[in-house]
C-alpha cells in the first residue's frame, strides 16, 4: 500500500526539500507525497537530517524491558487481536501478584529497570484491583523500577466500567503510585478504522479526550501507532495529525512516538505482513511530520533486525523486549540475546546507550504550544 507508485513530481519535491531545509511544518499533502511517491533514499537522508535536530547523529538510546500481560480476558473483540479470550473461556487468566513480582524481579536481574502492563478489557477487574496492584509494586520496589501502568485504552475501559470520569480514574491511579499511562491501544486513530475493526472499543475522538485527561492529571504518556492492517494513507496521515495536534496543545506532553507493525497470524482479520521497506518509509514520514516529538522509537519486537536499520530513517530509540504475549501470539519473535541486538545497532553505525527510566523525574509539561529547539 505504501509503495511509491506514480512518477515523482520534481516541482513538488523541490518545494518539499525547501520546507525541510527551512524546518517549516509539513502539511498533509506533503506527508501523502512522502508515503506514496518519494524515493526511499531521499527519505533516509531527510529523516536523518530531521533526527539531527534533536539527537547526536551516531548515538541511539535503548531500554531493556518486558510487557507483563496481566490478563488475556477481553470483551472488545478486535478482529486483529490473536491474544484475547472471552470471559468464560477456560484459557482466560489473571496473573497473581506473586507472578507479577517474579517477572519484575527477572527484568531487574537482567539489568533492566522498566516494565509495561498490557492486558484486556476484563469486566472482573475494577479500578480497586489496579490501585492495589500498582500500589503494591511501588511499595515493594520503590524507585528501582518504573512501569507503564496501563494503556490509554485500558484506562478508558476501567473508567467506564466503574462509572467514573477519566480525570477521577487518573487521579486515583496517580495516588496509587502510577506515573505513566502509555498510549497503547491507539492502532489507527480514525473513527472509520475503529468502526471497521474494533466497534466495541472506542472512537478515535474519545481516545484523544482520554489522553488529554491523562496529561492534565500530571501523568506522563506516549504516542503509539500500529500499521499494516488495511488502513489507507489518508488514515495514517490523520493519525499523525492527531498526535501532532495533541503535542502542540499540551506543550510537548507526549514523551515519544512508537510505531510497530500488525502481525496477521491467529486472528480473524488475517492478511500479510508489511514489507520491511514500508516500515522504514513510515518511520521517516513520522519523524518528518511529527516535528514536535523529540523521540521516535523503532520496534524491535515486530521488526527485529530491520528495526535497527530504522535508526537511519529517523528513529533515535528502541527497546529490547523480553516478553509480550500479545504480539508473540500473533507471530512476533523475541530475541533475548541483548548483546546481539546491540551489535546490530552498532552495525548500522550507532552507539547504543542505555536509557534509564527508573528514578527519572521529568518536569510537568508546559501548557502552551511549543516547538522543540535544535539539538
């Protein structure tokens, strides 16, 4: 879908190059051209220049982390999901707290300091379950470990289930020791895409309202995106436009943008995997269009070695995941050889530097639109 088709337009490209050199904001037509007609080698060069606005050219940061899939019970019934089980399924589970602690202990033993929580829309898990679980983690580990407590989508579901506002849910989670609610569950942020593939979940408009509430509560968040379903170029651009607008409105409240690729195995939607070069193209477009997002992250989880090539297409950060059942059940493979992954980054010309998350205390974001300065 994202392979360049029509012949290049020299006049359009000249104006596009001028905009990029002058660091002018790209519009939707520019992004569409980059997706559909620009040469991959030009995208690599432009994205590298855009990356250099914020980061040293030969340096990339990384995390060692794991996703703790605390429950697979979910009532959303997204057709692209291979992980969920309905409430009465004998294969459904909720991890006991002791097992959650074991998973955190293992990541600490391997030198990591970060975990993310990702589960399902489980009607048996109410807000107090999350409050007690996260408070217990904070009490046990203090500041030696940091965690993404929930995704935006999970917070939305729990708030609606318990009949509280997004603001109240965020305030209660914050009081329980939560500092991050990640932007997971975004997939493609258009109402049309959601109606096609996850009509029971939420609209894109509602998602943006919830993420604003997270930032307004003084919690930190990220932007995410999944590509390779049946989304159109216009839908990809709309997703990026929503992210950029929220970043403007919140004065840089989103820490990073992470995009990964849909895995088509074991689910209702099926299909084929996105070509590696199409992922690189998307990374480059994201870096160039999201001119107010400092960190663009590449997905080792779904792209493996190609993800490290993505450092040459605008990405500056990656994680080395040790577990994520959601994507593994859909066909993702995980390389637990940390040294090998780091060697692949070096082979692409980048020195990987461990990025510590625990004990970091970023200041609360300003409340006026801001353009990030040059590096």
